C-alpha cells in the first residue's frame, strides 16, 4: 500500500507528511476499499497496511454507525457534498471499539464523479468517555433523592432540583432568586455567614450536621455538604450544596459525593490541559524550528558537490551544536515531566555550598565569558556542609546564572552570594541586566513562561528553566523567589533550602530535488541565529547569488541602504529591531517598494503570518525552510 501513496501525492513532501502525520489518513476507492493508509491510521485501528488493503470502510465501521456512514458516503459519491465530518465508532482488529472524529473528502482529477476518497481520523474515545460521565452526573443530579442546590456567594439560590423540592417542600419557582436563609431556623441563622466565609476561602464544608426548616414549618435533621463553584479561571463564584436526611441512603450519599469530586477533578484537568496545550505547542514548535533551520541547511551544504572540505567540516560542526541544543531542551522537558508526575528522585549525599556553586559556575562560564560579564562569588569562609542532591542544586544555580548572563547586556556584572541563615542555606544570584517588569514577577516561575518584553534579548528556550528550578528546590523542601525594581534595573533570584544533617536514532530527511537556480541576485539575510544565517548564505552563494548576512535588525537596515538588495530574508525575533519593524522601515525607503521581503521565523501560527503580511512582507515561511522554497522566491521575485 505504501507505493499507492505516490499515485495520489505527486510530491515526496506529501509522502513524508502522509507517513509522519499525527492523525490517521487513508485513501479508499469509490467502493470503500482501502488503497493506502498511513502508520497512524493502522496504529489507531490495529490493522497492518496489507490487512486494510483487503477490507473496506464499512467492514470496520461499528454496526450502530453503519447507516449514518452509508448515507454520508452515498451523498459524497453522488456529488451532493464535497466532504463530510462525523463522529463515529470503529471496530479494531482486536475486537475493541474506539470513537473517532472522521473527515472524508472526495478526490477528483477532473469533472464527474470522484474515483477516490481520502479520510482523516482522530481518536476521541477519552473525550466521549468524559462526555458520558458528565451526562451521567447531570442525570444523577436531577433524579437524586437528595436536595442539590447552588447559590451565589451572597447566599441567593440559583438552582433547585427535585430532591430539594421533595425534602423542603418548595417548588423551584418559589425559591430560586431568594436567600438561602428561607430554609434556616432563626436560631441557626449565624451558620450561614460562617459557611459563606469558608467558601470564599475555597474551603469545603463537608458533612455538616445541622437543622433546617420545611416549607410547612417542620424542622429537619439533615447533613450538609457545601463546596465552592469556580469559573474557568479558578475564581470562586458560588457554592453547591447537597442536603440529605442523615438517616437515609448513606451509601448513595458516598457514591454521589465521589462522583462529584471525580468529575470536578476531571473538568479542572481538562480545562487546564486545553489552556496549556496551544501555549506549549507553539513554544515548542518555535524552539525546535530554530535549530532545525541551520541543521537542514548545513546538511544540504555537506551534500553539495561544489562544497569545499572546509565548508563540509563547518556544516558538521553546525549540526553537532544544534543537536546538542535540542538535546538540552528535551532533557529539561523530561525533568519537568518527572517533577510533574512526582517521579524525579533526589540523590542526596553530604556536600558543601562551595562545591555546588563551583559546579554551577563551571556550567554557565562559557556564556558569561562570551558576553564579557564580571562575575563575583561571595561565600562563607567556613565549610557549609549539608545533605542534598548536589547535581540538582548545581542545575538550579546554573539556570539562574545562565539567565542572568542571557538577560544582561555585554560587559555586565553578576553577583553570587551564599550564607547559612539559621537552619537554611540561602544563595542569591543578582545582575544589573534588563530586569523584570513588576507586573510580570508573579509569572516568571510559571511553566513555559517568558516575559514578552525580554524575548528579543534572550537566546530562546522553552521557558521552563525557572519552573524546573522551582520544582527542584521544592523537592528539597526549599523556596525560590525573585525581586526586581523594574525594566532596566536588574534582578535578583534567591533560593533557600533547609540544612539537613547526614543520616534517539537520527531521522533521515527525504531527498529534495532542486530545480535550476535563479539568475544571480543580491540577497540580504538577517537572523540572530548565526548558524542559520551563515548556512543559508553559503547555500545561496553556491547558486551564484551575492549574499550578505547580518544578525540584528539595525544591521539589516544599514546593509539595506548600502548593498541595495533585491531580496531580503528576515528573521522575526531579532535584537535591537524585530523583523516586523525592519520590514516597515525598509518599505518606507525610496526603493522599498520594489524589494521582495521574506519572513523566515519559528513562529508559524495563523496570526503570525497575518501580522507579517501586514508589516509589509511578501512571503512568510516557518523554520526549517526548504531551500527550494527560497529558490522559488528568487526565481519569481
């Protein structure tokens, strides 16, 4: 079936996407017989490609979804619709059943009925399970024999189920919008303010035995469970109350409460996962695209027939450096994952403050020296010995030193101070760098957080270093804090922990055939990643172009006025001036209207492309870019 992909693809790039896609993709003929399926499709359904080749779409469709599937396929093949999307079930090869979101489109090579269909499936079994759990809970709430009531933080009733009507005697229309005190006898009115205050603090009032009043005046001995209701941002906006006769259905009470707690935890986890998903993926894509660009270009250089031995050696060095950078990113991600799962173990041993600080300084020294910073270290003269994981503590301090070096302009000062204060070891790392805005201080230890105003002054990163450091210090029973008086005022990070006594195979890129190069052009490249800029420059020079490479926005403007390029390839996140501002200034020049501006960046979401085009770019490419894409621009620009 793998050979069949080429029939529909037409390009090796499509074949690579088809084979490596994170979603299941399959192609079938108009009779529903499978012609091709990618590895993810086979994985989801548990079939091999050959096994799928001998079956049909309808054969693996769950019996309860056959009618819907037949109907949609008939409309598609009759030309009534061009595509359809449904949620349906499939029967796996092992007999299991999975839910999927299935999108199917007709493949046409001309007018008339389609001969083939392409389908994309994404497994949604977990979401379906969650939806079923929510539906079951809603049914439980409405049919419960218990009174389930919600109210505002001012004590106003907002919902009232049939159980509440049965226990208290009021219909919903009689109580919704009225204060909860309608149910409270006069001698128990002082309970409500205390309960509301506990709810506002996020506390749960659980199994509170008290007396409440029936509509007819009778007093009821009941047990109350009251919990805060939070909105999607975590703010407490009200309360949910379960009231029941404490002499009845104890077992049902426990099951209902457990279901409520489980669902609340599930909803909270789903909201948090959904919120962080896009943020994490965008940041990760950006940081992985940046090293991938010079790796891809260096690989082309090393394979080029006209490349010199020196250029090939240089390309190998680029690949080695960038792969090492990617490895560090992945190591940090793994450490954060272990901390999140609670599986990161400390290897405690007897160590001392001086050796921990020395190890941290040794790790950060290359960056400190490269930026010509002055580093001072002040430690107590007496030996400060304690039981801890010296490697992890050194990792924390090296993160702080590296951040200080990255966010301090060349020639700055960095100071490390350590001391024992009572039963705590305290180490601070201070710099005279760009500082942190006051409003951003609470965010610096959040996962994947990078202060927006400082992004163009750093060397990138996933924004997990400080979150990782916080997790490691907290595993030691300590704390990490930050102070800064604002932008341009430097910053100081302080870590403290208690003094305790002693008791991946490389992946091959698809071969890319290159067309004839464009006629020689004057090209300006601006990218603060020097490997990316220089490797791309070498590739273009090998095609006969006149190329100049610079590494910040202002240098790009200066070269634009000097060399009068025909094509400008700009990174976006550059120091001094970002790519958007560089593009705007170039367009304002007298000859700016005739130059071709190309954005080459690690940021590839729809909004990033729209912003680039609005700034004056003609093209927007995300890293790593294919050399043929650049060649196409040069041929047509």
